[in-house]
C-alpha cells in the first residue's frame, strides 16, 4: 500500500511499514510544518493513505470526508511505542483490504475500521 506519514509518525513505525513492502512518503521531508488540510490534499493528489498519530485527523477525516484518501490513526501510549510498528504491519496484513475511503484506528492489541461516506 501507499502511505503518507504525517510529521508526528514514529520513524520506527515508518521503517516497519517499509520493511513490510509498503511505499511510505514522509510529510517531514516534502512539506514540513504544513497544515493538516495541505497534508490531506497531498495524500489525495498522490493517492496515498494518510497515517498519523494526531487525533485531530479523526475530526478532519469526518469534516472533509476524506473518502478518496483513507486515514490510519495510530494510538499507542509512550510505554508501548516499541510495539506500534509491528502492530500496524500486522493490522494491515490482517485486514487485507484496501484502506481507501476508510478510517482505521490501531491501538495496543486491537484495531477497528469504518468506511467514510463521500
């Protein structure tokens, strides 16, 4: 899958996704400091799933109905961050379904997904 990692994404998670064969572009390399709306526009333009640890993107996803993008929100407390990369990779493998038009939340030990309405 093709992802756009928000600036706040842990690099260990990005490395785990890349090691699993995913194409991951980084906001911190292409648009550092960009507002959320610009990040969503870039994800749409490049047809990438947005992966973030920023809870604000949950509200933005609903407000903008980013159905053409898809959002993965990763929520791991500081004491479980080392498990985030493997858990994200495992959730994506388990899902086995494209994430376009979906909002997925991944937390320690579980994940959930909902389809966004355009």
